[in-house]
């Protein structure tokens, strides 16, 4: 029996039976433009089973076009009827594809058991009917394969959820039909698909705004604008705004342009052209050297198909409406793709015998036999062409279903691309030109050309929508990043502390930067340095800036040390607003009776009194459950309106970011307008404000709002705490600080990322950068669920103020307790110079000549001082965290002295003690230290972590203070002054007795006495006063006379600061 005869015997009522594989992987985007089409044709994941070589029993009538117009078509699947069992009547072995069931009179026989799977492309003349290429069945198989692929990827990464947004404007019935088909097909494939619908009158601006939002929504992987759009909207403007990596339709300028290039890199191939290539692959045709004619040159089909055929090494001719003698071109065509938009335009007699014909045409012609009165046909005269071609696509049921399938495949590819991109972060380091001797810090900073901050952000995976640049070299990062990356496993967490320092400092900030540069720029780990924002007080005073030093610093140094993005000024504004609110409230309460005071606090609006939202917080605190101001009793009104602040209990001061010693004590209210309501108060430096501590310890904006509202500023005369929310200020303070809560992104001298955020005064506060910056950096340096964490996890290197026993203790017991984060490694910075001081060496003073003993080798003096290092190591190990000692190299250090420190450190329990020369060599000088930190992090056991004391009520305030003094400082006892004891009793009575403790003391000794060097024991710590930071969430006990606003020296730093008026560069910073 001839093949045409077999085809004619297909049963018109036979059921649809296919033995198809149920999985089919996506065709991933090629990395070489010339291989785009070749990959589609050769990828075995599409399978090698041809569809049936005969007419199908039925098909759904649907148009075929680009993904913006083409619907899904789910048709039937045919069965070949072989008639009787006469083997002589069977066709040749290679006549039917494997996987197709062949119907015999006796039973169903899988064709794979009977016939060879060999397929041939031949241009020889045969009198046979063309094989129909069943796009419906192929598309169904692809959808099923996509569903399987999605489920497999979700096992490794639960966040893998392909998401497509279809934007439709108006209610065109044909567009709505196509959209419904896409939604249905997406559901079958396991793709989340949502219709974003607009009224036909929507403005172009509103549509553009919505596309911008979707572009920057990390949960959306594909965006498709359903065309056509209303005439008042420019289609090109709208469609070109879709992000290239979400342009799953493939028609954006970037994608189509890259497709047209030889060696181009499109993110996506347009859906219909891609479907055409898959259909060609199903025929088994080898396109290399074949003559391919594309009839039609539209941007939707004709042109992109020609690019794909060309890249598959076919010889391509594009014909169009102006082409003369199209028949002659078609006569030589091995492959014909028809997309001209004319019904039955191409006749069978125009075709070359055995040609493969892909009909993309979508044309409706009158047909009285149809209920609709019309019938869908292609650009090819199917009846005549099917007797000449070897393979042909039907209309409908050919290209149409493939268009939607390819759209879905592009969405899956977009999702895969997104998650692969998340794992492909890489810091490109900036090279250093090291000079010897090392120039000044400002000269080193200025000699380096920083990256654009947008580039720094892109390298570590911060999206454009999450970045808020402030100029070229600094930016804020939005907190939405934390939600986007909440699924990631954190990177490694390292805290840098030090031994008890000298007044010259031991290079803790410089070590932080050098270690981060070594890890990020030299060892290839995504690494963030997280540091505090410096106050302008020290910058213009005696200490100078805090950017690090030498070849390990934050750049640009001048921008880092001066203003940055204005966070400290925002904190000053918030703090001083609250100070003004306190004075104002007392003034008005002292000059008004309850009734008028209440009426002015809750004035009528449009004849009706309503409480401001913040007032409900005070009502709740007072137990007044009424929401109508007119419903309050006289007693309620008195309790609500009158705070009755006791002036003697006010702890809130005004602040400014200048070392102005003459503002330590002032009297306010001296103007005649204040009617004699004077009060003694003073100023603190801005970083000493509790608002700064709140910023550092907040975990998100909501948490900051709550903390600011519960800050206690005084007590009432009846002994009740008065909060910022009682004054009605909590919301306003949050508004002033809403941008300050976003971490500031900068870079190191070698181009590694740096977060600069918060700078609480280390003398009386935690002395650490913010929790939010740490959490953000840990996610950015972290790993995806399907990524090798052991191999790829990055590092976050943060710094704690002063030595470990001060800054480190607060870092653990206050910051880590609040954040829930646990560090992997503690780095303790030590210097030969400082340890000699603790061994009994002469005092060191800023500005004075360094005594000779610190310039020459003296191992005995050094070894005697190593008791201080040993105490800090033992203190750190109390928390169950491994310790690495960084020996910060100075030019006068000898090998014997370095060996001594290492020996003593390891004996005290350190994992290692490593010499680091990062000041002179940058990250290269800290590579060994970085390797030591990596090794220690691999040994970290976070289950061994423990805090020093509980806050569950089992210890009193006094007991917690004693625990710190005895366990950390080495004290024998603690005494409390009468004032301190009274404060502790008050705080306990008010319900604040279970807060963590911060002890404010000298940084120049483990004890409270700066003259006690080494590792003293047996001393008694006197607690002079205890104060409360209820919003920040801790009590701070004063064991020394701490100045909360420093003064300026005789020769302050500002004497050297000036501006080059030609270049605008700042000179003189140090």
C-alpha cells in the first residue's frame, strides 16, 4: 500500500492516541548568535518522534501569529488505520515515527516496535501526501515538559516560581480570547500568569508607570503587552519600556537586535519564529546549505525567522509584496516559511517537490458551512501544496499552538536566567599602585579612581530599583532588598575588635577594610565591610576621620567623613524636635487648665473633634478605650492632656554634630516670652542621641517606629515614664528618619562594597554599625538554596568600637541579642606598641614624640603586656566563637616580637595569630589573615554560641552589671552610688528592669581606671549613675565621668581643611 493510500484510510472517528514522553526541557538561550537556530534543531530534549504523517481527525480553529496575538490550540491526535493484518500491505519501515500508535483491525501496535526510527529529508519526486506537522501535539508535549522542569527546579529552590504578567488595555474580544488561551496554557505548564487589565481610556503615563513597577518586581519574570493598544497610546513607546530580561515576547530592541547580529546574545527568541524552528526540527530536516525562502518581511515573523534560518546555516531568501516572480524563488526552495497575510497565496505548483512548508498565515475567508460564517486558512493553498511538500503545517493546529508554547518556554528561561544571575555575582577589583613611603590617607584616596556606585551595586546583585544614588560614589539601598533575598542563606559574619588601645588607636578600622579587601579583591569572595558613619566632631577635632588608613580605607574619603548622605543631620533634626516638644508641652501645661489644653490638643475640624492617630497610643497606655474625644470624662481629659512632666527627671538633651564644649551646660527659657519657665540642660554630640542607637538597633521601619515612640524622656511627677509617643512625636521622628534607615553603600580602595550605616557613640552606646546593614550584607553575600554554600558563601566584616571587652561585649549582649545573628569569627587586632604599654611601658600621648622603647625590640616588655591580649581572647571565647588575632604590622616591629604575640595568642586559645600589612599593601597584605579567617569560619559551631547573662528576670540589674564587671573586666566587686541605686529602683518599678546592660567606662583599661594597664584584677567598679535608653532597649551604667560632647584641642583638625576653588577638592583631611 502506498503512503498516500495509507493516509486516506485514516479513520475519521478514531480516538487520539500518542505514546509521547511526558517531559521536555526548555531550549535554553544560546550563547552564540550563530547557534541560536542550530541549538533548537539539534536539542534532543525536544524528542525525535515525528507527528503523524496524515490528516488529523479534528482540530481547533485558531489563528497563528506572534505571542501578542496568537492563541493556544489544543487539537486532536490521529491514529493510523492499517486495515487487515496483511503484512504485504504495510508501508516501508521508515514511513511512521516512533511513538505513534498504529491502529490494526486486531490491536493497537506501537510503531516503535514495528518500524525503524530512521528519518530522511529528500527532494526526490514522490507521488505522496505531505506529512502534517502537528503543532498542537508538540505544544502540549512542551507544556508538560515545562511543568515537569518547574517542579524539579522547585525541589532545589522553592523560590523558583515562573511568573508572567500580561498587560491588556481595553476589551477587544479577539485580544481577550487570546489572553484566556495564554492563561490556560500557563496554568497547564505550572506558570503563574496574571492579567493586568486597564480600561481603554488609561493614559500612556499610567501604563508606563505600571510597566516600570513590573520591571523592578523581582517576582515577575516575564511581561507581555497584548497588542493592539488604543490609538492614543504609542505601541513602540510602551513595548520598548519592557525590561530586556523580561521581554519574553522577544521583540524588544535589544533582543531583536542581538538576534540579527552574527554572534549576538539575545535573551529571548521571538515566540512564533522560535516555534517555526522547533517545527522544522521535528521534520528532521538538516538546514545546513538548504535553500530557505521566507515569504513576508514583518518584524513579527518574517525578519526574525530569516535571522534564525541564516544562523542555522541555510541560504535564505526573503520575499515580500514587492518581490517579482515569487514562483521562481519558491521552485528552488527546500524550506518555505509563509507569513505574507494572503489567503491560499502560495500554490502547490509553485513549490519544489519534497519541500518543507511552514504556514504562519492567519486569514479568515467566508464559509457558509461554518456557524461564524468564516473559516481560518493559511497563506498556502493546503490542498495543492500537500501533494507536493514532504511536510506541511496545517492552519489551524500548526504554528499557532507553538507560539504560546514558546512564550511559556521563554518565561521559564527568564526565570532560570534570573536565578542563575543571582549566583553569578563577582566583584571586579580596582588595582592599587602602591607607593613607599605610603602617602597621606587623603593622597591615597585621591589617587584612586572609584567605580561608579551603580557598578558596585550591580556587581553584588543590588537591583537598579533598590539603589538610590547620591552622586556618583555613594548611594542608599532600599529595605525591599531584604524581602527579595529572604530565601538566601546568610554569608559568614565576622566582627573585628581589638585589645585595649592607646590614645593613638591600633588600626581596627584599617584592619576591617584590609581584611574585606583581601577577601573580596584577592580571594574572590563576595565581601562587605560594614562600618559606622563618622561624626564630624572627631573629623574636625583631634582624632580625624574614620575611613581606615593607608591602602585600606573607604573611598572617597572626603565624602565618607563629611555629611555622607545626611543621616546624622536627620537624627539631629529628630532629636531636637523631641527636645522642643518637651519644653513646649511643659510651657502649655503650665499656662492652661485641663479643658482648654485638651481642646487645643484636639481641635475641631469641620465641626468635629477627632484624635490624631498617634494619640490612640496614649489612650491605650492609659486604658481609655474611647475613640470619640467628646466621650471622654473630665478625669479622662485630665489624664490624657496633662503629662505633668517633672523637670528634674528630664534626660533628653539637644544635639549637634560639632565638638562644642561650651554647650555642655546651658539654661533655656531666658527670653521674656517664656514667662520665666527656665530650665538647666545641655547638648550632646548627635551620635550620642538615643535616636542614633535606635537607628543602629532597628530591624526594619516598623521596628524603628515602635522604638522611637517608646523612648522615655522623663518621668511625670507621679513617677510614670513619659515617652515620645505620649508627646505625640513618634510618627514625626520616624518621618524625619525614614531615609536614614536605609544603609549607605560605598566602596573600599580596591572596589569592594562597603556599607556605612549608623554610628552610635561608643563611649555610652553600643559602638556598632546597624543591624539592618548587617542583615542586608549577609543576604547579598549569602547563597541561593541550590548553591554550594560551603564553596560560595561570602563574608560580612563589621567592627565593634574600642576593645573586645567594651565593643565586643556590647556587640554580643545587645546587638546580637536584638538581631538574632551569630558571628562566625571574632578578629582581635593587636599591635606591638599597645602591648608594650600594657607590659609597663611609658604612657603614649597624641602629638608627643613616641618613646624609644616603642621603636626598638623588647620582647620581655611585650610578653608582659600580652596578658591584656590573653584576657580579651578568653573573654571572646566565653561566647563560643572562634578567635583569630590580627597582628597589625608597624615598620618598627621585629620578627621576634611578632612570634611572641603569636605564641601568647595561641596559648590563650586563639585559632591563629597572623601578621597583616594591609596599611602598606592593601588587601594583598591581609591575604594570610583572610585565609585564617576563612579557616576559622569553617570550624565555627553556632550551636555553641551563648550570651553572657539572661534578661528573663532571673537576674536583677545590679547582678547583670556585676556579671559584666567580674567576668569581662576582672573586677572583684561593684558599688552603686545613691543616685545609681535610685535610678535602678525607678527603672525596675517602671517595668524596665530586664533590659540588657551597657557600661560606660574608659577605653584605655580593662577596668574603670585608665591607669590600670595589662589585665588587672581585684578592683572595685564604682557605678556613679544608671540611665535608660528604653527605645534602643538597654540601660547604660556610668563607671566614669563620660563627656557626651567632646571639646576641641588647641590645634584642631579644621585648621588644615580647605577647598581647592578650581577643582572643588577638599584638602587637609586625615
